[in-house]
C-alpha cells in the first residue's frame, strides 16, 4: 500500500509540473523560414523580440497557441496595433521584460536601463542588433537574451533562434539553433 501511494505522488508531480518551453525569435523582417515551425513544435509559447515584417505575425499565430511579442523599428501600424513597444509579464515564477531596442549588459540604452531598474525582471529580452547574445547581468541580477536575427535582411551571417525552458523560477536548457546562412 505504501509503495502504491508513493507511485501516485510521483505521477502527480510529473503531471503537475508547470514548466514552459519557449521559442525565441527576432528580426525576421518579413521572412519566416519553415524550419522555425519544426524547431518550435515542442514549445508552449513563442516570443518575438520585434521587427516582424509583413506577414510573419499572422503565420506565427496560425502555427502556435501563444505568441507574445513587441514591435520593432521596421514594423508598421498593423504590428503596432497587436504588439506594444515593451511587454512585462510573468512566465511561471520569472518576471520577463521584452523590448526590441534595448542594448545589453552593461550597455543598455538609457530608456531600457530605467525600465529594467524600475521593473526588476529576471529575464530581459531584446532584438535589433542581429547579434545573438545570452549573458547575465550580475549588477542588475538579470539574464539577458537576444536571439540574433532569423530573417534574411541585415548584416548577420547566420540566421539564429533560441529555445529554452522556464521551470518555476529556473531558466534552463537553453539551445541556440542555427537556421543557415543569411543568403540561403
């Protein structure tokens, strides 16, 4: 009897695990590689850090149950009406802040630094630079992620994405995914 109850408790813990698998993308500039759907298939949420470009938001929303994002500097009013300049939300027990133009530790732009200090996110995500970065800001106690650029427009050489897990208060299992050269 005791053994049976222990198994039930273990199974309930597995069933109740609230981890979220996240697909992170940015700077698509109107181009969405079909491989994104394969790479993000196991994801519960897809986050876009701006510069969607024409048609990308619609394709992502059609392919995934939850798409969060912010507009970028190339996005028009059709994106602005659905996606704000900045979002702040909780995913599991992690406070997340996303802005397209933000900089990175310790070189945040002034507005972004003011927002990070005010809101104290545990995870800050930006795009814009087309440079993939994952780095921890010791001073602000915040993990910074920039997924690079998944589109073909820009000066980057390789198109990239990030996939990771948020499990309660832990951000883990981060994977950098290369989609190929910008020109292919």
